[in-house]
């Protein structure tokens, strides 16, 4: 069984690029999300590492319906319950935690665990996962590392969302890989730009990311 809803994955794949948001002030959540949507980025990962994150998620779900509100850094089953209740569309984590994975499955909550090794891929596959978060993608060895590791599992038709070290400078090489559903990173809307409410610069970065996506994927 594929643990990630196909309709949710389709929206992520159509966006091709999703922004990782670290929001310190919930008041900034809706303007940030609207800025991204206006530039064509319709999927996000809001990291659950700040006190403002739950309220930020609540506001985005309520006020920016065109944004697929994903959540990251889910490290405990209680966090999965919390964000699912708020209305998150999907979740990801930096690692492959069986208790978190089991809770997501129990709630039928679309979830992609983080993997960095073949053993973690196999653990995720045992749970029925076919969409995986590769983290930290660039420090691990980048595109060449994923190609080598994925070769043993190509018959499973796994898809990946790489995060960690991705940037405007290296995003094209990732998007060229057919097994990449979408790429993510904080370079589009870094926390300082959000804190400064520099929506114009975030829009410029998002516009460039979408333009480069279109060059590769049409």
C-alpha cells in the first residue's frame, strides 16, 4: 500500500518546487504563503521547530486554500496528531522513525519519511512508502549519491523529495532526474526575509525557481 495520497503527490509534483518555511511570527504566515502561491509555488513544508508553527499552519490552512500546507520536522507521534487535526495536507520528517510512521498510517495522513541510506529506504518500503524525503541531500553526495543508491530500487518506482543544501545554483540537476517528484529548500523564503517581511525578494526568488523549473520540465 502506498502511504502517500496520490492526489496530494500530484499537487506537489505539479509545483515541482516547494518552499521550506521557518516562521517565527504567526502574523507572517499568510503573507508568506500568498507570496509563494502568486509566483506559482503551491506546496510548502512548514517546519515545526518554533512556538509559532501551529498557529502559522492554522492560518495558512484557513486563509490560503491554494497552498498545499505540508509540515516538516515531525519527530513524535503527538506532532502528527496535532498537525493532522489542524488540517495539514501532508507531513515529512528528517529521518525514518517507525513510531511516527505508524501514527501517520493510523490516521491515513500522507507522510514521507526521511532517508539517507539503503537500510532506511528498506525500512520505509516495509511501511508501504513510495515517496521519500532525501535528507540532507547535498551533504550526502548530491545527485550522484542518489543515482547510485536508487539503482538497487528502481524496480520499485520510488520517488524522492530532496532537501538539505539545495539552491538556485544546483536545483536544475535535481529536477532533471525522473525519480524526483519535487525539490525543496529554504533558499526561496529564508527565515530572515520572512522576519523582515521582504515579500518582494521572496517573490523574486520564487519567480526564478519556477522559471528554472519550467526550463527543465516545461
